[in-house]
């Protein structure tokens, strides 16, 4: 485990360059816009959580930190390396940064209102351990963004596209709806909500896309999501330990989440 963590730390330390990755993308930056696309669906939900405390694991480049700051969410950010987060702490974007192993957090039970992880579970040797640790440390729920184990992915695998391992050496663990439901039932959670999204492969070449071409791409992406979102490659999940508020329920409906009560529980 220690050797694996060191490989991960070395790889991602080379990629984190600090504050410029946290800022929202410029309108003409197609590459940045695509990277932010999943967070667009969570912006309204975050607006219901002002002054709530958040534990963020595998924080990485921390694109979501801007939204947390925007909605006055109190953030403790953690990762295997946190040097790149120091400017954010000094500027008040986050409240605390700590070196933590996401699979063995040192925080006490229910120390935070919510746990959050954005495309970080698949970097772990034991993704379920990372998720259950967040659940242990949260009072109200956990939010995570990850790849979906969808029919679309199955097709690409059959065509020979090798996307199971990343340059850092980790296996890319992908999730299914039923898998999340079983976790919620096992943990005696109140309910869960899932939103699936189709997002094309993001390539640096997109950075040069502008004008009519960019507007056409965004329109195509929205149309594609209208048709293919259920079998898309991106997975946004909100696991509720407590019942969502009326405001949060409205958000889930407006954003097209599939909400389900974890049946058989007394809560």
C-alpha cells in the first residue's frame, strides 16, 4: 500500500500547478469547460448547503473548490500531497488542508456534514474503502463523481480500446447503479440519487477550439446527453444518510436525477 501511495503521489505532484486549475474556465476554453461539465449539475445542490462542513478526499486539482467557496461551504481538503493547495488556504478558498490516505482517514465518526470526492475513487487500490470512509466521517451524506460502467464502455473494450489503466498505474474502477444501491442498503442509508452523463474523451486539442466550432460542440454535447445520458460514461451520485430537504428534492427533480429510497430501513 505504501509503495502504491508513493507512486500516486509522485505522479500527481507533477500535474498539480495550483490556483489556475481551481478557477472556473473562461467561456472560450472548451477543454476547461468539458472538465467542469459534471460540476454544472451540482452547482444548484451546493447552493442548498451554505455553511455546511465538507470533507474532500483525493482533492487533486480541486476544480470543485471554487463552487464550495462560492456557496460558503466550509472545506477541509485532503490528498497524499497538498503543497499545491497552500495558496488556496492563504486566500481563504479552503479552511484546512491535510495529508490523508483516503482509505484510512484519521477523522472521527460523523466529523463533517458531507463527504465529497471527484474522480478520485478510481485512483485507490480499494475504492469501496474510500467510499465507506467518507460515509463514516459524514453526518448527512456523501457526493461522488466517477466513471460509469456502462454499455458504452463495454463496447469500447470489445473494440480493443485500452482504457482500464491510467499513467499513474491505477485501475480505473467504474460504477453501476445497482452497486451503489447495495452499498446504501448495507450502510443503512436513507436514500440515494444518481445522474448519468455522456462526456466525450477530453483532449488537449480542444484548447484551440473557438467561435462557431465551439458553440457547435457544446450544442452537440447537450443533444447527445438528451439521448444517451442513461448509458453515458460519467456517474454523479449523492448518498443521503439523512432525508434530503424539500429544496434538495426540488433540485433533484429539476436536474433529472433518479432518486430512490433505500428500502427496508426504519429511518
